[in-house]
C-alpha cells in the first residue's frame, strides 16, 4: 500500500539531518506502510518527520542531507532472541546430526549445551568479550540494530555473572541497543546431575538475587522441556524473577507440549519462543495476556524438525509473531536475519510482510521496546537501514547477499557498505 501525503504533518523547523528521495516501509502496526518518493528527517537520536518529498521546504535548514537515490529505508532489524556470548565450537555435533543423532541424543551423550558450558566457563571475560564483539560487528553489517543476548552457558553463579558482564560491556562498546536476559535455567549442569530440584533452588535462592544486584539483566528466561526443566521447576524460576522485578519469557514447546506457554503467558511473559508443539489452549492464553510468539526457523532448520508452529492459530487469535536468529553455537549458528526471513517464509509459511514485521516491530514488542524500536514513526529512535533492493520483499527472497547501503542507529551513521 502507498501512504498518501499527510498535510496535517508539517515539516519541523529544526532538524539535524534529512534523508531524501527514498522509499519507506515504516512497518508500523505490522504492515509495510509504504511511502513512495519520500523523505525522513532526524532530530538528535529520534525520527522527527516522515513525509512526501513535495512537502519539504525549499530550504531545509540543516547541513546533513543524504540523497537515497530511490533506495528503501526500513527499521533496523530487532533480533529478539540470541545466545550471542559463548566460547568453543560445536561443528562436530553438526556432523553427528548429519549421521542421524538427535538433539536429545547429543545432549544425553554430554554434548549440546553442556559442551559449550565447559568452554565458556574456561574462557576469560575478555576472551568472551572479543568473541562476542566480532559477532556484534557482523550483525551491524547485516542491518541488526537491536539485540537481545541471553546468558545460560555458565550454569554457575560466577560464569553467568561473567556472561552478563560481557553483555553490559557490549552495550557500551557497540552501537546497537542490547538487552540482557538471564537464562540460568537453560540446562542442568553436570555438578547437579540427577539433582535438578537442587539446581532450581540454586537459581532461585542464590543466582537470581545476585543477578538482580549486578543490575545488567532486565529479563529472565527458562527452558521448559523434557530435556531441560519441568513446568513446576520453570514456574518457581519465573515466579522468583517476577518478585525481584524482572520481565519474564520462556523457551517452550520446542520438542514437546509441556504447557509451559500457558503458564508463562498467565504470568505476563513478554514472549514465548520456539512453539512448534504449542496447543490451541496455550495460544489462547498468549492472546489473552498479550504474549508475543517468537519464531526461530534457524533452529527448526538445523535440527531438521518437521512440526511447524501453529501459524493459522496465531493469525486467528491476532498474536504478534516475531522472528529472530536464535544465534547460538549448536542449534542455530545463523549470523544474519536475511536467511532467517527466507526460512520463516519457506519453512513456516509466513508472508514477506509478516516476516519483516516479525524482525522489526514484533521483535520490539517481544522485548518490551515497541514504544521506541521496530518501526519508522516520529518520536521513535532513529534506528533504520537503507537497502539497495527493488522492494522490501527482496529481503525475504534474496539470499547470499546483504544489500545494506547504510545503517543508522540513534541518528548516527554506524555502517556504510563499501
């Protein structure tokens, strides 16, 4: 759709820079919101105005004017689910899966999350920071401007705090906005083998208070699954997190239906993620409580899963669907949003518009940031990407290239393509 000129939206008097001769997909309200022959003005760190070229004054009154040459401006991608901080490699497990081993088989053999835990515990904070900084730098070249980073590869107090400290350093050192999530209930550490209830007590009584005191994480996540933690154990973690003032979210219904989603939604979870085995009853709880469905097609692809999330139910219940990379060393070593958009369309059946909304405005909703991020609207953060594509759908259709021309975050140009 093409938005008609809004004569009630006059060009502001004082702006710092203007991007002219562009085409804009605002992604407001989850729709393309296309404006042809448009301009976008920035004041400080915020979007000041978006409108038609013929509404621009003859004299702009600012020194910085960028001619976009009819290229597309879209909101920066919001990657609302990553495990970006880790050490070690799990390429060998990829070979094992090719030979027929399942995710559960690898975990039972001491691989999977536990192998990354061993490497991450052994790595220094500076080593983890250097590794993660490289990943964040690559994300920037891919048009990702907001990133959620989970802990969960420590599974002991010292390493979990170390990972969160790295997330805090990244937020200061990298141009992207970073939100940190504590995921201590990611897997059972080897020292608590056959004592999962004791580990949950360690999380609720020791780790969560310490994470709160550290002051970096703003949310708490857990993995409610047959190979991880039960619904009751998960409930204890989320309830404690809420009492401490954290937002909550949940890895749920990835490999089986544990009914964790319904529980988390009733507790006010920002999002429930994966959701391949979600029941209609669970989805209804999500709709009733405003919980976002985060779809992770990278993990679905790498694990060669067959059961897709219930998109028809999400659509019928008007549940926002976010899309994220789930970047991690085991089940989704995907370092770009563009192949994830393609997978979301081809494997899950999203439309291009739904997939792009999932990587922008609905990703922002999954982080509680929809008032600032995820769409191009006056007053929101000036986080956007100029793309050299023929249409927004190309970002779902084309793979193997990254047609980024410029990345702007908080009003500053942070990356230009060569």
